[in-house]
C-alpha cells in the first residue's frame, strides 16, 4: 500500500483533501453548493476535450472549470431559472461524453474521470498540483475576512464597502482551481461529495469558525486517506468510498448534532 | 434529403426500434415533465436520476435489462424520498446532495465490477450516457406497458394533481388526498426517468424530462396545449438526435459515431434557448424583470 | 362571551361551542363560542398570530379540537366538506405556471375529481358567469401568477364560490391590498355572497373596512373570542374583559378605534365590573 508507485496517490490525495477541506468549508458557508456541483461537470468536459486534442488534461480541467465558474458568476446576479442551469450542466456532461467517444479513449479512462482514480496524478503533475493548491489556500487566507463577512452578512459587508462581486468572482475562481485538481482523483461525479460532506459535517460538530475549519480539513483528510487505502486494498474505485464515507460522515454528524440539541433542551 | 438521411437509415431494424422507443420515452417524459416543472420538482426528478443510475448499473452487473434497473431504482428512490418527506426538496439542500453522493458511489462500484467481471464493455456509456441503438426489440413490450400505465395514471390524477400543484392548501380543503396524489406522481416520475434513461442515459435523463416541458410552458398559457407542445418538442429532439447520431458515422473521417444523447441534449438545449428568447421578446419586458418575478424558483445543481 | 344574539337559531349553519384547540400541547384558542347564520357576513377580527388561521383550519376539518364541538348544520364536521369554500391567506402562484385564471376557477368545479371527463357546456357557462360576477372577464385568460394581488383575490373567490358552498371562509383577503382594492373586494364579496346566498366568514386585523357589510363580528384576542353584532361586541367592557386589561372604544367619523390604556388601571377596571363575564 505504501510502495513507491503509491507515493503519488498519497501525496496528491493529501493535497487535494486539505484543499477540499478549506475550499469546501467556504462553499458550505456561502451556500454555493450549486457551483460545487456544476464546476466538476465543466471540468469533466474539459478533461475529455483535452484528451481529444492531445493536450495535458490538467489544462483542459482548469480552463473549462474556470469558464464554468465565470459563467456561474455572470448569471448569479440575475437569479437563475433552475431549468436553464440544469440543462446547461447536462449539456456539459453530454459534451464530455461526445469528446470521449471521438477520442480513442477506452472505458477505464471514462470511469476514471467520472468516478476517480487513485493514480490520477502522475509524478510530472505533482509539482504543478502542489503549486496550484498552495495558490488556492493563500488566496483563501487573503480573502478570509471579506469572505466570511459577505457570506454571513452581505448587507453589512456592502455598507462597509466590501466589493461583494470581486469577492464572489475570486472565490469562484479558487473553487474552479480546487475542482480541477480534485476531479482527476475522486472523479467529476464525486468531487461534490468530498467538497461538501466533510465541511458540512464539521459545521454541524463545531460552532467556532476556526475550529470548524480545522475539523473540516481533518475530516476531508480522513475521508481521502481511508478511501485511498480501501481502494487499494479491495481494488475498487475510489469514488465509491468517497461517496459512501462522505455520506456516512455527514449522517453521523447529523445524528450527533440532533442528540446534543435534544440534550441541551432537556 | 440525402444529406440528412444517410443510406440505410430507415431500413435498419436497430434504427427503427430506436425511433419507436425514443417516441414513447419522449412522449411519457414530456407529459410527466410538464407536471414536474409545474410542481417545481425538477430537483426531485434530478435526484431520482442518481438513484436510477445505481439501479441501472446494478441491473447491468446482474445481467438484467437496464430498464428494469432504472425503473426499479427510481421507484425505490421515490419511495425513500416520500418516506423522509423530501419530495419538495430544493437543489441547495446540502444534506440531499451528500446522501445522493452515496448513490453515485454505488454506481461507480457497480460499473467497475461490470467492467472487470464480465467480458462486456461499454457499461459506463450505456448506463450513464445511454445507448438507444442497443435496445433489444424484446424490451419494447416492457417500455410500452410501463408507458401506458404512466399515461393512464397521469390522466386519472391530472386534475387533483394540478390543483395540489397550484396550492396544497386549496387542494386539501377541497378534499384532495394531497400526499397520496403526490406519492403516485413521484412513482410515475421515477418510471419516466427510467424510460428517458434508456434513450439518453441516466445522468442525462433530466434533459428530456425537464427541457421540452420548460420550453413549452414558456410560451403558452394553456396547460394542455403546453403539454402537447412539450410532446412535439421532446419527440422532435429525440428523433433528430437519433438521425444525427446515425449520420455522424459518415461525417467523421474516423467513422466514430457521436452518441445519441449528445445530440438529443443539444437539441433540447437549443429548443429551450429559442423559446426563452421568444418568451422575452413577447413580454417586451427587460429580462431582469422577468427573472426577478421568479425569485422563488430555486436553483438546482448538476 | 355569550350575548343574546348568540343564542341558537334554527337558521345556523355553523355552530362552535366551548371549543379548545392546541398545537403541540400549547393552547391556542379556548372557550370559543360563536355561530354563523345562513347568508350572514361575519368578520373574524384579531391581530396577527391571534389564532384566526387556526380557527379556519378547525372549521375546514384540517385540525382536531381538544374540547368542545363544532357543528355544521347540526352535524359534526367532516374533513371533506364541500359546502365550505375557502380562500387561503396567501397563495404564491408561480408566474411561470401556465395556468389561466379561467383554469383556476374550473378547478373549483372538478379539481378534486379523478380522471379527465370533459367539462359540460353548463359547467363552462357557469365558469363564465362566475368570472363575470367577480369582474374577472378582463384577465380571465392571463396566467394567475401574473395577476395583481387584488385580481388573484377575485379569481380565488370565484374558485371557491363555483362549487356553490353555503359558507365561504376568507383568510386575511385584505392583508396585501391597498385601501382602494380592499374596498373593491369587500363590495364585490358582499354582492356575490348576497347573490349566491352564501354566508361569509372573513378574517382581518382591521375591522373598519368591514363595518358597512358586517352582520356580526367574532373578535379574537388572548386565545378567546367574543361574538355578536358589532354593537354588542365592540364595547369597552366586552373588549376589556377579552383583552384582560382596559381598552377604550372610540367612534370617530364612522370609524371604530380600539385603544389600550395604561396597564395599572387594567386590573381595577376588570375587577370593578363583575358583570362582565368572560368564559
């Protein structure tokens, strides 16, 4: 499990887990679960497209994720109709499917993009992934205060002169980058589970923002490490474990939260 | 017309079966979809697709016709959603998203096992992105019977369903059993998701279910006229998709046909965009005013 | 509160006696006594949260009572009583919903029926007539979600009246209307109710717009009610007893104002009037 060819899996998994724990925390805080669900679909089409024209998949992932994020940002001021968004998201998936059909990819490649692959990041990509992840975390730290402020009290933030649009777009770009890095490992369909499950559980377990953020990172790391281990041990797709662990974690937090609420009333 | 209808299109049994199945699935999806859009349950329809995917993948693994898995998974999902009372849940609900993630994980497992345990390939494309050209003629009776049952059920509950979609309170005071009607509708929705899934795949089935009805409802004020237009749009997109996918084999030098689902989804999106523009033009109001008035329409993800 | 007018009369269609309602163990209304006679126009007056909607739910058979009786024509309430029409407080119609005002009225006829029988000529004529009666001809073919509050109110009244109920309940129909539209709705309601011989029970937090048409008033406060004609109920002694502290009733320019006084007088006020009986 810890042999040399698995080193990349553990390293990239760790980077992605920390990233998902941090960025996901703000996704939950800002109720941006829509974006967290939509951007991976765009990333999927991007990776498939890059495959088709023979580019580095990371390039396709990032460029399409950013396009998806910016179009969400552009339409979010006008409240969107759910049908329009649902259709455009489905269209992105269909586009990805078409790209994959055109390229000479075989089924494992499609499965890997959709449901994840522990060996999804090669040695040559490890450095760019690490650098981009650091960039995301630094950006989040820089944005921390306005991000929390505009999430919790948008009116007050506006009154204080915080540029909500700038904060929103910056955040979406960070989310796009984080998604592009996460998709190759846990898959386009399960990136949402990793980005939302641990942070949502953490938020239920702790009221203190900093502690919840730490907990969110811890839970994301636990999810990813356990998923990599299980995936390796049982030779099953990592997406299955990420989806299951994410849901179990969240439901446990939910139960514990409800119990505490009952106790505090009694 | 040779540029559109490539040689052998209509003499081909596979294509004929595909056109027939596509017709039936588009018809049922459009009728059920009109109520789905009206009830603001497009998210429920979407949530069902995640469960139906797991069902379809499981059926493939077990060697059963995918339609059985799609419909079975969907109906189970509808029952579960009713049991925990999330029929009207909206897309921003994090809890539902996380729980549905587990269903997606299960699909991953089933598809992986199908790929490794059997010699058959293409399970992923077939379940997720559909492959109407592989539908066996023997599946036709199942499709026809399911569709008949769904359409009759919808006709039976149409008026109470309409009233309770309009206002649960009004329906309840008129003696409509709102919960029963809602549950029956959810089951028909699950079956439609299954039918749509065999045409364009389970994770894309939302398109056929929601797209044509949403387009039609933009431009008409009469409910049944809207349903009729939705049926025409749905069948149009499906048939055009099948024909284009068949033709694409000849367009592309490498002779790799593009998937039917891609074309169907693309046509559905084009129809929707067209009708949205018509809708805005007709109102003569700025787009923002219309969107503001629909502020209570929640967003859904995926 | 028992007054002479609330003695049972043979024409009563609704009779509420000693009723108590609780939600999650909390008593919302208790000792509720009132009656509604055929074709009477009754105002159900009380501030927000005083339990008016709860009372409607009880009358509609949608909420159980803890004690007392509610009878319709001397019979216990049935859950699906189509002789009672209802216009809910706020119905948020989606403007995207392709349902015309006319269709909403039609659903008043057959919205509870299963199957798709064709509407007969007589029913279609009836729908036309009802649309005209509520002055909705002009917007009968527009989507309900696009209509103004007052227009929606009129369509909802037509929807409720078309099944020929004997009693029509309206929950705060004036709440979101400007004074002009409110006057219009009241006038229209009084007219169609008289024409169709329907009794009306209308809830509002302000009684003045209703004064010209109201036969009786049911006044809710403090979880209890006082009922009778306006003159019987809207009096300082009756309302003070109901509120549990002193209130004054002022009549100015044909309008009624209920004004609370400072609190330490209250207890004295009630205790000095042992003849004011509040159940």
